[in-house]
C-alpha cells in the first residue's frame, strides 16, 4: 500500500513492553534488523528501553531512504546518537564525530592525504607487508592463524602509512586497547540505561585503563615527531596540515585525538574484512583459482605495484562482493535536524535514523540471490546501472570513509599476494557475523593455507 508522506506512520517493531527491542538488539542486532526488514519493508521503528526513558530510532533498508539520509552530509542529518557520544568520550572529538563547519574544516585538511593518487604511494609498503602475511599464514601449523596474521598486516600497513612507525612495540597495546574501547562504545551505545562512566564497575575500569594506555602510546608517537620533519607520511602531514582558507594548523590535542580516531577507525575493520574475504575464497575454489589466474597474468611473481591495481579487476570484485556480504560498517546512524520524508513516511525532527547496511546489502528487493557469494555482480558489464546507494560498504555521500582507497588497496594487495602463493581451504558456508561497533566474526575464522601446488 502506498503511504502518503506527511504522516508519521513508520511501522513499529513490537518488541517487549518494557525494553522494546533492546534485548533483541544486544543479543543479535543483525538478525533483529533482518526480521524488521522482512516484516516491514523499507523502514521500521525500534524502541530501546522503556517508553519515554529509552530512545527510538528508525531503521532503513532501501537505497532511496539511504540517499535521503546520507547524501547531504551534515545538512539535514547529523552524527548525533548515543554511540557517537560514547565514541567522543572515549577517543575525543575529531573527524569521525564532528558535524557542520567543524567537520567540513577537518575533512578539508585531511582529504588530500587520502586520495586515490596519494594511496598509490603506499602500495609498495602494503606489498612488502603482504610478504609477512603470506609467511605467517603459510607457516601456520593449524587453521587458526588468520585473525592474528590479518591484524599483524593491518597494524603494519596502518603504522607505516599513517605514522611512519614500526608498530612492533605499540602493537600489543593497540591490539588490546582498540577492540576493548570499541566494544565498550558499541555496548553503551545500545544500552537502554547507562551508568555514568565514573562508577567503578569492572568494565569501566578496564576501559579507562585501555584509554590511558592508548593515549600514552599515541602521545609517544606524536612527541617523537616534534620538530624532526623530513618524513613523508600521514602523521607528518597531519602535523603540518594547514586549512587552505584560514592557514590554521591543528592543535596538539586535536592531533592526538585525530591520531586516536584514525587508529580506532583504521585498525578495527580491515582485519575482519580480510578475514571474511579469505574465508569466503577458502570455500569457493573456482573463484579462488580465477583470482590466482588473474594475478599470474597481471603480475606473475613480481611484487604488486600501484600500476597493477587497476588490472586486478576480478580480485577487486571479490573484495567488493565480500564487503557486500560482510559490510564492516553495518549500521550508519544519523539524527534528523528537522521534519523530513523518508521512504514515504514523515519523520519528526530529532529522530535517530539507522541506515542498516547489513539489511540493504541483503535486501532481495535490491539484490538478486543476496545470500550468494557472486563477485561477477560487480562487473560493470553485468550490472551497469546500480543505484550508488544500494551498496554502501564505505558509507555514502560526503561522509564516506576517508580511508576508503587506502583500505580497498590494502585488501586487494593482500588477497592477490595470499592467493598467488597459498591455497586456502575453509568450509563452504557463510561465516557467521555479529555486530560490534563494526562487524565481527561470530566464531574465529578457521582456514588452512597450503603452498600452491
Ligand atoms: C575495510 C576497511 C574499512 C571499512 C569497511 C570502513 C568503513 C567506514 C564507513 C562505513 C564509514 C562511514 C561511517 C558513517 O557514515 O557513519 C567510515 C568512516 C570513516 N573511516 Fe572507514 N572504513 C575502513 C577503513 C578505514 C581506514 C583504514 C581508515 C583510516 C585510515 C578509516 C577512517 C575513517 C574515518 C576517519 C571515517 C569518518 C569520515 C568522516 O566522517 O568524514 N576507515 N568508514
């Protein structure tokens, strides 16, 4: 039935009388969204916590709604929801959570550091770290090596590109602290009632300790730079960046916060993205062989270079398809600043809107056989005119992931390098996923890696 805009008629997910959908969301956020999509279609309203004490939000599952919410940047919809308050409290203010002019100024300073062109400079680093990745996976004696090896690769790529640092001493703190802080932000972001963070619960104490450790590691890295100049990496560029209009640089606190945010945002999704991609390849041997054939034809045994990347078209489609099935940024949250129409429904100003990328990417009204792992669907010859808001692994509109080109290149380099040397074996089934701040595996990735015969 067509719904006339103008009425606040968003269908409600019933949930429990007291907690609404809070428990379902905490237990299994992804399945809760899928059920809401199946029952209600394009949009559904969920309540978290008791009426009037908790909060409500609208989950959106179709491209038109995603476009309305995301395409205007900070105009009409802003990043303002409990999870962002938590993120700001834990990491400080910065690009990820700023709105309006603050966001625009910061993005203007940082954007030139992340263009496709700039990222090409980092491909040799990625390529050399991918040798380590192949060695770690190839030397593993059992099928549990993938998560640690993928984290090692991500840490080193991020460390060498962002900070120009060998991350071996900071690595253990980062690997412990970043996931812990992210998990706390995700948990509190969906909690119907939140204790103040100064209440000394075990989880608050753990998080505070992780925060202190993380700040101290980042402070050491930033301080080790004071005045040495001469390097050419992202941290150096952050320190010397000037707003083209005002000529102003960033304050020391802003640099520390931004570095923390880049560690939080840049360290969390790529290892799991690589894990999901390699696991899927492990269960799809024909696809894996096609990647191997492409890599052999394009680069042979030589290291992957920036010039090779545009020619690794099928490998890139494999990464795209893995990110469709497993979008690390599974939910994009915004708050409407004024009354608006979304998917034919009137939305009141102040309403929290959640673009469920997980739902959108698995929506049978948008994708044929959405549960299938089929990289060919990303061949422009097969689907030339896809709605850009149907596929949002890096978000959409002006606030798309600033690290998108870096992340995509690092995934393609890693997949090409691993598949060229190793045969991956994993069960032929979709790995289970669960929602943290970003998407995580529901169980440890178990794949074996053997030298290519
Ligand atoms: C596979 C890897 C990655 C995925 C899937 C991913 C996904 C995303 C998504 C979906 C958003 C948009 C969030 C929103 O609109 O609410 C985002 C934003 C962001 N990402 Fe990534 N990301 C990845 C890697 C990275 C890396 C490597 C970095 C750092 C170098 C990074 C830094 C950021 C930052 C700073 C933002 C906020 C941008 C802004 O609001 O202007 N991400 N990311």
